């Protein structure tokens, strides 16, 4: 069943680190893992910038 849905067994039974991620997120993470190190570095810099921006906005909402 896990192969049919392209997810891990942990995901199907609701356990494990990635269990709370939707299928699209899991697929994206898997695709990122396949990228070369330089591409991942650039992508993670962009992601980190957006995360920092989000957290800053959340802090000022309180």
C-alpha cells in the first residue's frame, strides 16, 4: 500500500518523523534529497529566508 501511494509505512500508520506531512510535501522533500549539494544550498537559503520572515511576522502579531 505504501508503494501505491508513494509514502512510507510510518506515514500510513501515522507514526514517524514525516507522518504529519501531506503527500505533496513528502514528494518535495524526496525530490530535494536527490538534488546536488549546491542546488540544495541555494534552495535552503531561500527557504530559510521565508521561514525567518514568517517567524518575524508572527512575533510582531502577538
